[in-house]
């Protein structure tokens, strides 16, 4: 387990950390990727949602883990441009999968990252689609019984 990966529900986040996480997400998904969309979708507030990040005092990598009932959903995986290539996203995904355990997990990968997510046991689970101008592939990682 990576000791520097922080994990918290929304209610466990202090205001400064929450602000920093949302600002980081906005800087990558809205500004850098030029995708004007409602980044704050309400799912951050759900009791089963877990926010994972690396970096203190300011986060530099982030992942959101959602509870979709029978499956877990990984999303909003990002690393600040200046910290890419250091394995931070891999550490976040591995920690998220530890939290998921034997439960099936899903994600919508940007298409060029399909092979990267396959390293963690994810497989394409449908046709490519375009979201906010970016090609994505739905992917699933089977649970213990799958």
C-alpha cells in the first residue's frame, strides 16, 4: 500500500483540501483538455464516494472512486502536467483497486489509455464513444466471481 495516497469521503475533507482537489480537476479536465462541462456533477457528495490523492499541501494527482452498487466506478484520474511520468496515476489506481477488493469495477478510459488500464485487468466492455470531444472506451475489471 502507498502510504502517501490519501483517501477520504466528502465529509472527511477539510475545506482547503476540497478546494484544492476541485481546482486540480478543473485545471486538467476543463482548462488543459479544453472541455467546458459541468465538472462538479454532485457525485462527489455521495456517501460511498472516495477521493484519492497524492500531494501535500497541494495535491498533484487525483482519482475518484464511486459506489455504483454492484460495481465500483473509477473516474477523474489525473496527474498535474508537471508531475506526469512519475508513476502517480498507477499508485492511485492500485490503491483504488485495493479499496475495491473483489468487487467488479468499471471506468471510461480515454481511448489512448486503453492499454494502460489493461495492465490492471480492465478490458474493453463496449464500443468507443466520444465524450466532450474526446474518444473514450468503456472498460470493466471483473470481480472475484467473474
